[in-house]
């Protein structure tokens, strides 16, 4: 995919200001080529990602998610909003799903039908929900990026969403 990566880098060059939590290199661009198929189809998403990641609000989230896994998880789990949301949702990271042979990765299980979303939405603000969702995804991104660079195998997050007994209204 070298040609497509080079083309995408030319269409959407990395920002001039470095992101301390993300390396915008061939590997970073490759993820977009694999997701969207071509450089032209990837361009808009890449430019949006640069802008999104550069926002001070997101940089704060990325900082919270940085560091070694144990310290990061302790930091996130100590947040009051996370403690409150854990009372009302049934979701967690699944260890042991991805192995060293596959390069590792992050698996998350959400049991939507077992959650008390109404109570959680009454107690957790929409902004806090947004922050927590971004935090979970950024922590997974940072972990998968680290594993990919260590193993040379492309790692990913896989989210299992169990919709049994879930009401969509």
C-alpha cells in the first residue's frame, strides 16, 4: 500500500504542530487507506482527524490516556464520572481475546440490554458521556498503536455489542 500511503500523505500532509500522543507516519496513514480503500476517499477523514486531535479538549483526553496501561487505567477508573457510569452500564475490556501470535489488540464487550441507560443519562451529562467515549477509543488507539509498533502486526480494537433485550427507543 506504499503508493496509496504516499498519495494520501501528499493530499493531506501532517500538521506542522506535532501531536505528542500520535505519530503521523506511514503506519498512521495506512490505517486510513485500509479503512477507506484509496487516498482520495481517505483525504477528508484524515484532515478531520488532524483537526479533531489538535483541539485542546481532545489533547487533554489524549494526555489522560497516555502512559503505561496500568497507570492509565488507574487514572481513568479514578474519575468520578467513570465510577458513576460503571454503576449503570455493563461493559468492559476483555483480556485474552487477542494473543501475542495475532499481535495483540483491544476487545471490548458492551451488554446494552443489561444497562440502565435512563438512570445513567440522568446522572452523567452528555458532555461527560462524549468525553468517556472518546477516552475509551483513544486509550484503545494508543494501546493498539504501541502494540503494532512493537510487533509489526497491525492491531485493532474490536467492540462486541450485545443487543439482546435492548430497546432502541
